[in-house]
């Protein structure tokens, strides 16, 4: 299997050097972010939320998963601050809360889903 990935040397914008202690903090934040994305179920939820707000019931149908499993993954995404929820009557609507998630989903789509 081969992926057509960009060359970081050619495609990366010029960046100012980051002090080592700041780099450690940024690496920890990046690792936590990637860890939250590194579950297939959570990733699929974020894919669907990239197209707009969804209810738990809609996500259950889209993912062909039980409500308990979807709710568990949504709870983790909320805990990480990646999604937000709002209640409308008995329905809870979820949406992407962190703009980094949207950027990551575009990148992942380009890398793995684009025909």
C-alpha cells in the first residue's frame, strides 16, 4: 500500500525556531489531540460532524452503532474539548468545537479519502 504524501521539506511553510521547552509543551498538546483522534469510532463521528451538526440518533444511524457506544465516544470528544453539545427539547445536538479538528479532518480527507 502506498500513500501519495506531501514532501515536508517542499511543502512546509518557513517557521521561526521554537524554544525547546515550548516545543515539549506543544508536542504534549499535539499528542493528546492525536490520541483523541486515534479511535476509529471517534474519527467517524468527527467525519460526520464535519458536514454539520448531528444528533446522537443521527450518528447512531450513520455509524450503524448502538447508542451507548456513540455516547461513550461523544463523551470522550467533549472531555477533550473537540465537540460541543446543545440541547433542544429531548434532542442533544453535537458539533465540532475546535477549529483544529476541522483542519485535521480536511487533511485526513485529502490523505486517505480523496479519489
